[in-house]
C-alpha cells in the first residue's frame, strides 16, 4: 500500500477517535471535518488543506 495513503487513513482514524472523545460539540465537529478531509485525500481526491477563518 502507498505510504502516503496509509498516513492519511491513519490521520483520519485518529481524528475520528478524537471526535468520539470530545465533550464539546464544536470540537467534535472540527475533528469530524478533519477526518472527512483526510478520508477524501486517502481516496485520491485533491484538496486544498488550507485554514478557514470564520467570523
């Protein structure tokens, strides 16, 4: 398996675990969003992994 894809799959799994452990709904949502991004990259989708600022 491709080491880069393994990295993104591992990170997605870690983010899902952090989401499950978080008590704050906003933190859970942030970890789930990151997990989804890592999963999309692992699936071969090209994404811009930039920072989004919210007002």
